[in-house]
């Protein structure tokens, strides 16, 4: 169901323009499952006249991501994440075009992106939060700047490179959970390109399994909704598992860790299966998994891409090349209309997306 609508603001002020925005309507609670009604669509106005250093942007695409579930709580559980405030505009990753500017770095027509983009059809933002991007780097696929050639791609590539310890010619097996999602779909392809002999994805449907193997080049895939994960992994990974790119946590990760080889590496990227539970981040492992990690000397290190932004420019250039050359395939699920932000977010949290979930706002 669409976000409920409420009207606010003055329509008749000649110096202002009408825009639509999404605010946090209610919190699902630390152990609650989010629903579209947690978000509310409002009409408001913004001023045409800008202050110094401000930029007026038209929103093209907005991103919905698993970490946002933490921001719906009063306490995010993470020191680097601030909670969204009730009845205030939600924000996250976005990309759009500059319509007017009083900031020296931007001019009308520039395509820009930000981690702190308001969920509005148009917005006045501080130029300091924006980054200019070049559409030609992605052959005009501007949405890629929120996915494969944005923070998602950076997380996948740098996570594999910094924590995966892939070495060509050593017959390594990589397993990726959440493999058909935004980050997992890229991480598996990077692992294959970097030299993993086997790349096995864990996902939630036969359609996704088919895409992983036939489109993205994974060696095989396990459908956790239909198969016994442990049995599927034993079949797909006869030599054990050397690298695990973990996007989901919980019982799936327990099954993977149980079959990892001595000296293996877990890239702790996300734990989406645990985000609706009131547990610390990273969530605690089962006793058996903790014992396996210790006995086999397996590294399990939390990966935060924000700690590696000094490598971002080179990594984004590499991702752009890999994507435009066809070496990395991009999957996207795009909803239309700002009124469907809540629908898209809740669908993504339940695994309804194939690749990166976004919402197209304006043309």
C-alpha cells in the first residue's frame, strides 16, 4: 500500500515551489517489522531564492538500504548512524541534477550525488554534502551511482580486497550470502574476477539462483527457502569454504562458518536477518560458530567502507571500467514514484529485490 498522504505548507507563496517529501510517520520498534505506513508522504514548499553555498536539486533516484532499518529506531545501535526523527524528512543515498546554485563547485545541469539526500522531489541542500559525478563514466546509467559505481560497489570491492584475502591460483572457494542483493551480487563477481575458483551464492528464490549462475557467472547457488543450506553447501563446496562475504548473519552464517577451512576469512558486511531484532551490532554469534572461528583461526572482521574512503576514487574508477566493459553485470530493481518509498524499503527488507533497490523520483 502507498504511503499515507498529508498536506502541509503554503501553496500560494510566489517565491516558493511545491514539493513532495517523505517523513518518518512511526517507528516499528526495536523488535518490529517495518511496514509502509511507518512513512508518510507530505506536500511542502521550498524557497526559490538560495542562500550562499546552497544548491537546489531535482531528485532523480533515491536509494533504500538495509542499514536504514537501524535508523528507524530511537537508538540505531551504531555510533556512526543517527536515528531519523519522527515527522521529519527521511534521508539517505540519492542522485539528481542541479537546477540552480550559489555554490562555486556546482552549476545548473550538473549531476550530483550524496549520502544525505532528503527524500524529497526537489530540495535545497548545502553544497558541502554533494559530490559531482560524470554520467559518461556509466554510459548514462545515472542510477549506477547509487549502486555498482557508488557506495554499494565500493563496499563490495573494498570489502573483498581488504578483508577477503583472495589470492589467484590458490583454488579458493568464496560463498556470498544475500548474493542476489545490491552488495552481494557485486562482491561475488569481484571474487570471481580476483581469482576464486568457486563462487557460491546463497539467496531466496530459484529465479535468483538462476540469475546468479547464468547472468553473473557464479559457479552455483543455494536457495535457502527451499534447500537445506548445510547440505547445499557441502554439494557446492566440496573443498570447503575459504572466504565468506556475509550480508545476512543468523543461522545461514552459522551453516557457512561450520564448513569453512582453517585460516579462512569472513568479511562481515551486513546482518540483515538480525536488523529487526533488539541486539547489538554486530549481533552475537552462536557458541558453535565462535568455537569454529577460534579453533580454525578464521578471521571475522567487521568491514566499514567509510574507513577506506581514501581509496574510493581509484576503486570507483575501477568499478566504472568493469561495469562499462561488461566484466561486472549490474542488477537493479526500480520502483516508480516518491509515494512508494516505504513500499520499496519494506520489499527490500524482505528480499523482494534483485540487485540494487531504488525508487525513480523524477525524469
